[in-house]
């Protein structure tokens, strides 16, 4: 069984393949963002995907020599919500339709968010059942309740996403976009004092106030860059644990799978585990492989493989 996966997000073009043994190959290219910019317009991102998809597709096919492709699976929208739509995903969907027709195999569809969760679940140690899934990225900050294919939104951000906060502060400090890896390196040189308070209310969290304060620090040169970076990561960790603790109170679930581009940060993972243990919060935190935390088609390919195996007689 071999399934080709395609994902075209606001950050990354990706093509992967999965089989019964897991991920076979995974190829990704970040979208080219000019220095100082905080992302691309949708039209620019669609054009970038069109340019990058053929090369990644050819690399995946080269890795799959000798294997028969049984299906193509593609993410066609960001989330499961009916109004969830972004033009970038249509570039991947169109390419997948052509690929499937050329190969003479079925085209399966899923969402970008489900791909993130499935990629993180692989090799995480979480055995399934009913669990919380935190999706933390530049476009999503949500806590979900998962059980099999059933997905229920529990809470999330009420303004900025965690990844947006990190990217905006990073770009303001002169770092490339996406700024996560660069801001993380900077944060490792600083020491946080919890100067950015966690902002919560019924239904979710806020990050816009923290952004305003961080921008003030930068503008007025009130804190060194490494201290600002450390404060941003500290806030992200404390907010995540508050979201998960609130979700546990609502659902009774202590198992939490953490995924999304922001969760590729080893610093953030270490902070979460340390605070959870020190404060005796009792959450059981699970992480997938860091290489599959960011935007990727590996989870999309795994979803397609799962479906094809379920349909076997």
C-alpha cells in the first residue's frame, strides 16, 4: 500500500508518501517571503505552490521507484468547519486531481488540520482512544477533542494565533519569516521573567495584548532582543497549559497531543514539560517527531493510507 500526500499551506509546499510501514518519504519547500515581510498574499502563495509542486512531486516519485501508488490524498481546506477556505489549498487540490487521473488511482481529500494531528500521532506513543489535540501554528491556535475520525472544537485563540505572535515579534526584531526557529535561538540566550501575563476568558485566550507590549519593548529599546524572545516563548508555554487545563476540566481528558509548526520548537516542548511537572498539573503531554510538526504532507499521506486499508475487503 502506497499513498501520495499533497499539502499546500500558507507557509509550505509539501509532497510525501506513506505506506503500512509509516512515512516513506517527505519533501517540503518553504514559500519564498521577502526580508521584512510577514507572509505572502494568497495570490502570491498560489503562484509559489504552482512553481514548487512539480519539483517536489518528481522527488517523491524518484523515492518511490518500484512501488505502485494506490491513491493520492490532498488537503483541500484548512479545517473541518464548513466556512473554512483558503485559495492556497486549491493549487494542491488541482495538482492532486491531475496526478490521480494520470496514475489511474482514487483521489482522497482531507483537511490541513487533520494532517497535522495525524502526523503528530505517528510515533508519539499515544495509543489513540479519546484525547485532546492542540494545534499551534501561524494560522491556528485550537484545542480539539479527538476520538477516531470524530473531531470537536473545545477552545482556541480569540484574536492572534501563537505563531502570528512569534512571527510578528521576530520580524520586528529583524529576523526572517517564518521567524520561529530564529526567535527560538534568540530566546535560548535570554531569561524570561513572566513579564507577559496569560490572558484568558471563557472560550479561549488572547495574544494581541502581548504583541502590543512586545512591540513597545522593541520600539523603546526597553529589553534586549533575547529577553523579548524568551518572554514570548514563556507566554506561549503558559498559555498552552492553561488552555489544556481548561479543556481537561471540560472533558475529563488528561492525554494531550501537541502539533503544529510552533510545536517544532524543542525549547517550547521543554518549557511545557518542565512547567507541567513543576506545577503538578497532571497533564500527559505527547509530541510527534519535530520534523513533522510543521506544515507537511506526511500526515495527509498517512490519512490516505489509513482510509485505503480500512476499505480493504
